[in-house]
C-alpha cells in the first residue's frame, strides 16, 4: 500500500442486514435461521429487513411477508423494535471509536471514518481490527462490510460490492475496469429520474459515466451535484455544502382495521404530535403543513390513473411552534379529505415545513398585535410544558384529544435512512434487548 499514490482516505462501514442481524444477536435461537423483520404483526405488511439466510433462499427486503412465507414456509418473523436498535447502534459506535474515530454517521447502520496516511497504508489491518472488536464485544453474527478508497463515494461503493462481511479497497488507478460490471442503478444517489437523463445523454453503463467530462456531468444533472459526483468517482474529495433542515414529518402504513376516517385522523394527529415535538427540540418554527393520503395500489400502478390514488393537501400559516396551531391546521386538511377523498387510504403522511428560527423571521406588525399572536404565545408555553411532562412520565402522559395506540407503535420513532430517532421520540418505556416480539401469523 505504501507505493499507492491513491491511499484510502475514507473507510465506509455498512452493517449487513442490520435489523435482522440485531434480532439474531439478541436471540441466539434465531442465529443461522431465515428471519424477517416487519413493522406490524400482520402477513399483509412488508419485510423491513431479512437475514442473510433468507436472502440466500430468495427472500428480499421490502417483499410482502405473505410472499416471503410462500417461499419459506418455516421463516420466522419478528416485529421491529426501533428503540432497541438505536441503543445497539450507540454501543456499536463506541466500539468502532476504540479503533478509529468516526467522521460521520450516515444512518443507523452506516458510518464513515477519515483515515490518516499511516492508517491508509495499513487499511486492511485496520478493517480487520474493527471487525475483531465488534465480534468480541457483540457476536460474529453482527457483521459489517467495509470499503476503503480515496473518497467517501468510492468507499461506499466498495462496501456494497462484497456483502455480507466483505472488505474491499478501491483504487482509482484500477478504474473504470474494476467497476465495469457495476449497474448504474446500484450507484448511490442515482434514482429513476437521473437514470432517464443519463440514458438520454447516451450513458448506459459505468464506463460511459466514467468517460464524461465534469462539465458534461453537471449539465446532465442540471446542477453542481453532477460535477461533485464526477470528482468523487475519480478519487477527489468534493464535500457537500452544509444542509439546512427543511422539514419534520412522519408517515405510517395503516393496517386494514385502521383505514376508517376516524382511525386515519387519529393516526395523522399522532404523527403530527411527533413532528411538532421534534420541531420544538430544534428550536424552529413552521409556516406550512402538508397532509398526504395514498392507496396501496399506487405502488404497482404505472399508468396515469395512479394519480387518483394519491391525495395531497397543504396550508400556510403564521410561523408557529405550538400544538394548537398545528392541530387546527391539520383539522382543516382532514375535513377536506372527508369531503374529497375517493379511495380508502392505506398510508398517511404529515409534514411540517417552511422552517425558520426566531432570528430569521420577519414579524407581521398586524399579526403581532392580534389576539391570534397572543393565543399562540400562550399555547407555546403549554406545548413546552406538555413536552416536559412527556419527557418525564412518557409520551402518553398528556395529549390533545384521545390517544389510541396505533398498531406497531413507535409513532414518530421510526428509523429512516439518514435519521436516527432520539430517546424523546419514543412514547413508551423501552423494552429489554432480549424481549423479541415474535409475530403470530
């Protein structure tokens, strides 16, 4: 490695089938067996994650549980436990940092580390030390794949090339030949829309992407992101500018007995409450709220008629941070849904956006003198007090209106890519690590 002019400067660590491996770690009886992790105790839900044993037998992530059961009749299903996974994630970070400092946490199962030149020269030894430390602290079942390269993008690609439990160093001097077989759809950040643009520009494979000039990539992307990706692929760091939080929102796929108007509205209010609490913890205000309802059939429909299976509504208001203002606005949207919705919703989403801090808001003189502003100020104090009570006594201690538990729980505490919930996002007391929630179907 010492003669390599492109020493690895980034190490990307990606855990293998993390939720499923976590359940196998907590419950030794599940090790070596095909298991699926689902959001609900229902055969109609999808697999959030499946173990490597299940993948080897043809089951894939996001596959409906009933289809997975048809492939593997003896497959075991467990209900996801985000709070437990977050606790494990924090313990994992502490172990990794005994070997090498973590630069960024990209998701609950992905981290990136910056390497010193001395570490880059011994990167394979370093990767082995990380894996040994994790196996010693947890168990060999909780494995990760590690990629190393001069840039984070190449290191991430390397980590994904040899799953599970792989280790790979990517050297730009070996490109594009070393990645010639990589399908463009497997590159991080390339969605269907960008694939269409690339095809229109005559780029159909990795070699074609590699051969672009930086300005060509920028033109295809329509912004600097194309040029940034080009530099990262060719081994030069091109860090993104710091991003600003643009929204707080939550969504939920509804079980069949929660698709009535009353249940949909209760779920929407609970999703809103979680988003509002996160907004206040960030010391921000929102000026827009959007509500989205969709039918499950939208997933498999590619025709124009699919537009009728999604209903969106949005409203703008004075910058606010209190529950009463948000609940009132959501109520308007739910009333509109009752009047205009033409399908049975299978999923609901609520988002607060138009975010600003107090220092960024230009006050409206007439609003500041109105009774509405005075009411908002009082309700801000009430909302803050309610947050404090919930933090001390649990998420169900206080609520505006009835609070019925949504099947699957963890409303506002779901793990999403790039977002790791905080302890305050979980309504209920956390369960024991070994308390696996086995499905009954």
